[in-house]
């Protein structure tokens, strides 16, 4: 009895500490939130003047990230809401609503009276009842200069049958936050994690809330077991049988000193399990150790649920220190997680010849490919018992004092290692590789959803040096065939407006509408482009990249400086060649 009492006292103490920290954050950020509340109220007053629904056929939505993209539960439609855009000087937040008709490949903007105020990093979930509903919770609003933040704790529902927004007033819900996750599990919306940040303080959460779609009421869950550490931006996937949800990865940071923050990219996985009858459920946390080829650590990845309950993970970013700057390695790869078998495997496209070879070789060593999934499971226990994984912890310190900790679990070495040279030799034996398939740019914070076995991917962002490129391109991939990406909307990132804070007055005058200056700059760009190696008639992208590799690598080195890592230079050089080839 004594031990049990001590344990309960510890839990209570932890809850008190979290409560005090939350009050501290609330007190210090109250003034700036009041300023933003006034700005938000102004947006709402303008929206309140709308009295009727106006639907307009329109081009694809503008560049953005951290919006929500959801599949209509009954129609072949996708629904996009909100998001953010930064042009180098000003931050824009949106509350526009778009519908994408999959069969017609067309967009419609829907202006509906009294919508939620502008936001990003919120969560949206579709449910089938009532002709279809889109539920939206939380998110954040930022001041135009990006220095103040307001975190929402409101809950909204869009009735898809009538195209009407409704603000649901229900007490006892989560505190204001963004970067959280929300999924549908049976007839409940489950909310986990997220963070609240002001100019001075921040706090990350690992609490769990349930919203009943029957009673329209919130309740805070108190699962037993060891919960995930506080985090945001994780992957949260409902199990197909409704017995619980899987939580993977995420990001968090702590202030270890006055001016030093320590960030962590998480790569662990947990199961939140439900037991008991409806209304009398008991919840418990347990750690999960999945098999297969686990994704390398990253944050900002996109998430969706594919056929047979398989979770789909796309892209993301992993920050690396480059001398005195912090640069990110952006990804455009795919990983799938089989929730029923608790197994990761890479999403390899059949059109990629090199990747197919790696996939076949993986069979011998028990690597994780989709085709080998059945046979590989038989010997899996034996392999894991003989060779355990190794955890590697890497710390990176940025110029502003932020410490980034990356935890990666390295799987055991396979029986046969294939070197890059051997792969190249085999490619040469088979003949030159075919033209690489079209694929999305590497990115983070893109929007993803699945409808009828097809993965749709929109927007997001990537960085080159100090510049951020926000995207509005749109792709589709058939997850059943896994053949190649289909481009629905193209975008050249170079066309995006970017305003440097250090621009001179002359440059600012040109940006204000000096047409002659714009024409001169365009002429200069054309002259610069003419200096690049020209694409020969009938030349494939692969042949062009091979022929001009030295030139583009040298150009990338000149732009990135002598201290940049060779791997990074080569990667940027290939990207530059790809962009130039596609422009011709």
C-alpha cells in the first residue's frame, strides 16, 4: 500500500508541475494574445458580413503549408482548409475553403458565412454521419511579422451536405495548441499532443482528449502505462478494428539554459489501446517495436492512411549543422506502416529501376520491401534475436544556441552489404538507366490524404540557404499499383515571390512596380540561363545530368561555399540540373 501511495503522489506532482508551467505560459503570453485576438476579431467581423454561400471555379490554391487536406467520406472530392505562407517579410494565414473534384481535376472555392478564423497547423477529420462532416480543432494564428502567436482551442464542424460552418461550444476540451494530432476512432475524436508557444515560453503536451460525436462532449483520458514524451507533429493512425491508435515520431524541445533550447526528433512508437464496452472504456499506453525498414529520423513529414489500414509517411526534413548554420536535408521518399503486422517497409515505385534492384537484394538479407513482406516475416524473429538494433544519439548546436538531438535506431546489418560501386556496375551491365520518373520535390509540411487507394499530395516547403520555397504543386500516386507519381498541377519554385529583409531602397522601389527594372532583371535571368549547358535535341534528363554533372556540381559549390559537405553539394547540383532541364 505504501508503494502505491508513493506512485500516486509522483503522478500528482507531475500533473501539478505541468499545470504550473501551463499557467506560467498563459500569464506571460496573455498580452500578446490579446493583441492577436483583436486582429482575429477583425477577420471574423469581415467574414460575418457574408450572408450567402458563393462557390467559384478557380485555379489550384495558392502556395501554402500546414493546411489540412481531407477526403470527402462519400464523394470523389478533397477538401482543403487554411494554411500559411511566408514571402520573406510577411506571414499570411488563411481560412479559405477549397473542394477538388478528382474526376474532373478541377477546383472550386467555397465562401461560406461565419467560417473559423484564419489558422495553420490545425487538425481536420472527416466523418460519414449527416451526409458527411469535416471537424476542425485548434491550430495557430501568427502576427504578420511572425513574432507573436495565438493558439486556438475552438472546435468547428463543416456540414458537407448543407455547406454550413458551426462552432461547437463544449467545455472541458484541450487547451489552446497547434501541431497536435486528431483522428476518428469509432465514434470519438481523439486528440493527442501538440504545443503552445509565445515569444518567451513554450510547452509541449502528451495529454489525450476524447470528443464524443454522440454527446458532443469532451473528456480527458487518463491511460495507464508509460505514455509518449510530450511532442508535436507526430503520426497518429487509428487501427482498422477500432481497438486503438498508433503514435509515431514527432518533435519537441526543452530550454536547458536561459538562451539555449534543446530540440529532439523522436522516432519511437506507441499504442494507445482501448478495452471495455462503449462508454466504459479503459485506455492504456504501451511501447511498440515495429519490424521492417524504419524511416530515418525526421520531422515535418506528411501523413495519410492508405488501403488496408496502412499508414503512409512522405518526406520531411532532418536538420544538419553546416559550419555556423543549421541546414535541413529534405526528403521525398515514401514509407508505409502495416498497422496489423506492426511492420515498416519503404514505398518503392516500380518505375524506379535502381530501387527495384535494391528491393530484390533485400530479400536475401531480410530487408523490408513490400513484395518480400510475406516471406520475410517467417525468419524475422530469428534475425532479431541474433542481431539487435543500435541506438545512435547525435547532437547539433545551431548559431542561436539551439541544440538539436536526433535519436536514430540503426537496424542490424544484413548478411550481404551492397556497395554503391557494385550497384553502378550492375546498372552498367544492364545498360544505361531509363529516364527517372517524375517525383515531387523534397519537402516538409505538405498536405496529404488518400481517397480510393490514391495518395494526393499538395504544397509544403523546402529551404535553400536563407530562402524558403513554399509550393503549390499537386501530385497523385496509386498506392495499389505503386508505379509512378502523376502530376496534377506543376509549379516552378523559382517563380515564387521572395522579399529579402536586407533589400536596398532601390530594390524596394523596383518591387513597388518599376516595370523597366523588372524587364531588365528578366533579361539578365535569360542571359544567365543561356550560359548554362543547353539541352540537346532528344536528350533525356538522365543523359543531360550525366553530361553536365561537372558543370552543375561546380556551380552548386560556388553558391554554397567551400565548406559545404560534398554530399549536399552533389544533391543541390542534381536538383539544379533537373530544374533547368524541365524549364527547357
